[in-house]
C-alpha cells in the first residue's frame, strides 16, 4: 500500500499538460522559439503561425535541443 501512495504522490507533482510515457508523446510547448515541452493533447495550434528565422538561445531553434519524456514529464533537452 505504501508503494502505491508514494507513486501517486510523485505523479501528482507533474502538471497534467506535461505527463508522458515516451518521447513520442511530447511536442514543443509554443509554436515559435519553444523553451519547454508539453504532451500532444496540450499542443498549441500553430496553423497560420509565422515565426522569425532567428536562433533564440536556450530554445529548440536551430537544432539546439529536442523534446523528451523524462521520468514521466515532457521536457526539452538542450545540446551542450
């Protein structure tokens, strides 16, 4: 019973829009210059959205990083 309680407490700390089970569940949190990730169900609607071509530091711009599911939470991993 304690194991279940600990699991529920640890999962409760992840916001619903960031919950995932695999990398494929995650997408950028914003249409342009994303610095965070969310699950596909919480993905922004980017239809008709135009983004600048600049490479904003610490974002997914210009292949600076990727989205991933880390310990059940969508996040971005920046390249070092």
